[in-house]
C-alpha cells in the first residue's frame, strides 16, 4: 500500500488547487485575455497580406504536400504511432515522447484558450482542410501553432535520443540531424501558413514555446522517468494530478475542441504512467528486446501489431461503455447535476422546473467538485478521460501480457 504523499507532491497538488481557486475568484483568465488578445489579433490582421503572398503559389502538389505533413505531425498520428514504438522495444523513448506530447498538448491548448486569438480570416485567406482532423483544428483558436510546437518538441527530443543513446559524436552526423530537424520545422511552419491555418505570429509563438518546452523537458525527463519507475505514491499522485488539471484548464471565450483534446491525452498520460509503473520489470526495463534483434524479429513485430491493435481498440470500446455507466452513477450518488454533450443522448435535454430547483440545492461534495464555477458537470469529460486512460493502459500492460503469452 502506498505511503503518505511526499512533501513535494503535497506542495504540487496544493499549488494547483490554490491556483484554481485564486484564478477563479480573481478572473485571471479574463484579465490575461484582455491584455493579450487585442495585441495578438492585431498581428493576425496585419499578417494577412503575408499569408496571401505565400498563397499566390497555390498548387495541388503543395496542397497535398503540406496537408500530408500536417497529418504526420498531428496528435492523431502520434496516438497511432506511439504504440508501435512501445511494441518495438524502444520503451523509454516511447514513454518519454508520450508524456512530452501530453505536456505540449496541455500547455499549447491552455494558451490557445486563454488568449482566444482568432485564426486568419477566411476569406480573404484560403483555408485548406483536407481531413476531418484539420476541420476540427480549424475550430480551435490560433496562437500558438500546435503543429509547430509539437514538431519542435517531439522531433527535437527524438534527435536528442538518437544522438545521445547511440553515443554518436561525429560532427557531420549531428549537423545532418539538426539540419533535417530545421528543415522539417520549416516545412511545417510554412505549410501551416500556406494552408491558411495560422498567421506568422502563431508560428513564432509555437516555435519559441517549443524551444522552451524542449529545453525544460531535457532538464527534467530523467527525474520524471525515475519517479514513474520507482517513485512512491506514483498512482495516487498522478491520478490526483490528472484530475486537478481538468479543473485548472481555462475557459475559452467560445467553446472549442481544445479541452476535449487535452482530456484525451491527459487520460493517455495516466494510463501510460500506471501501466509502466506496474509492469516496468516485466515489459519496460532497459533490457527489453528491440526490433531487428534475434529476440524480436520483423515477423514477431508484425504479429504484435496484428494482435495489439485489435486488443487496444477493444479496450477503448469497453472502457467507453463502462465509463458511460460509471460516471453518471457516481455523479448522481454525489448529488452532482450532469449533462452529456454527445455520449449519452438522454442527458442532452436541459433540466427545468422543480427538478432544476432540486439540483441547485447542492451538497458539500458538489461544491468542492465545481472549482471552476460551472453549474452542471458534462459527463463527456469523465467518459473521454477514462476511455483514453484505458486505451493507454492496454498499450503498455494488457497488450504486452498478450504478447508474452503468445511468445511474440
């Protein structure tokens, strides 16, 4: 059984709770927005001629190239790609990139919804949304560019990992790696402007934030990893942290999908941390077999994919179904008024009359629950969080257990 939380853990969680209460009472989000939004909006507007200048080179090939690159560095791509990294034996790289992705997603979307600055006006700007993912991205606010932020952080960390763990000290190799990284970031940045998704100020903010986050992560990633592997109170601390981060998220000027994206990756981070902590010595240790080695051949890796993908999709489906039953039951037990935006149609209808008066007589649990001051809890948040936590857990715990049983 886990011991009492360490002092730094108590201080961290207490600091987040204090921030939630202070920012709510003092309207910190609105005050920051009133300072930053006009300034950013001004630069978005005066940056429109620059976007139109780039879009003069409109061509179907460029449309396809930049749309494809945007998909390759998007959150859905990494969500599908990272399980393969885990199953290839590069478990340390995979868990670091997953947590870094969650950190980038939370920080980037928090800034987006705090500032609530618009994307380039369309028209006159031509916006290319070739995929469903891009159409959802277009509903978010602009600053910073998440694609630029994620590319700098994840590609930068991947380069660091390859050079550091391969102990490659050749200047030519290091220069080539940095050059390729700069080329990729440059193409993503130009592509986001060409597609009409971002202004230059969004790109600059994404680049600056990405470099800062990457530098910070390279400083702390080993400490985080050691805590996950062998720290105390890992599960209780990370569960509490994930829960509080949902309430620490700022309320945007208008609803956007950004909070949904954060909720999903917040759940992914919890599932990965829990699974790795519980099964590190079985599946995630430093001596785990690597792809192309005699212990993990190409046919065995293909077998892992063929078995693992249906397994995690089944867990995702079951987690969602279970959460759709559990979350409303718990909420009703605690006296918390609930609604559902999309997952539970019967909870879509607004509450009226005497029933509305009844739920206004909130219990202490309800008052404690609503740090953010919202009147009704959207159970979709809890369902989405548990769904993706289950999915991530299955990637690092259930699927490897199946692989071991099948000798893959």
